[in-house]
């Protein structure tokens, strides 16, 4: 068996996916999970690839499931999840510098989600406006909440080892 893949890796990825779904449902209960103005609390979890590579597929699967459960259009499930995957990979690549590792999910969602909102849902707002609103929500979720989560988790010894 491959050393980088084991039961613990699978469990961590599954736990991340489950948390992503639950936090998205909480955000949806407050009307914040989708639309031109959104703050997906689950996006705070995109800081987790700083700690473990298992978070990358966990975030992606969680986003796919959350988008399916919340009734997103299929193109949104595909491209919204792609935005999360690209952001998680970027975070993993920048894991040595957690103070900037939260930026890739913000950028990937700022570019991809406005296109989905316009082309899939017919949102009439300009691309730049949607970049601003989606980006602001991502800064709140990934930048503020994600960094708070990072600060809390880095104090837990061997949590992801």
C-alpha cells in the first residue's frame, strides 16, 4: 500500500468533507451559502491543507456534496467544486507561509464563481461587481475565519501527524 495513503488519511479527508457539508448547511440556513453575496462558513476550512494533504480531496468532496445537497445546478457543482479544489491545492503549495496560504481559495472563487453566477444562474450583475461581492465573502471566510482556525489548530500538537 502507498505510504501516503492510509486509513488515517481517508478518515481525515472524510471528516473534512463532512465538516464542509455541515458548515455549508449552516450558512445556507442564514441565506449565505450561494448567490451574489455569500459567506460560506465552510470555506474557512480551506486553510486545512496547511496541516495535511488529506484536506485537499476532503474539501473537494465536501464541496461537491454540499453543492448537490443544497440544490445547485450541475455546472455549479462542477465549477464551484473546481474552484475549491484549485484553492485547496494553492493553499497546500503555500503551506510554509500560512499568512498567505489563505489567498488561493479567495482568488479561485473570485474568478470562477462570478462566471458560474452569470452563465448558469443568469445573475445580471457585472463580472467585476460579482468578483467584489464573492471576493469579500471569501476574505471573511478564508482570510478572517480561516486564519482564526489556523491559529487555534496550530496549538494542538500532532493533530494531523
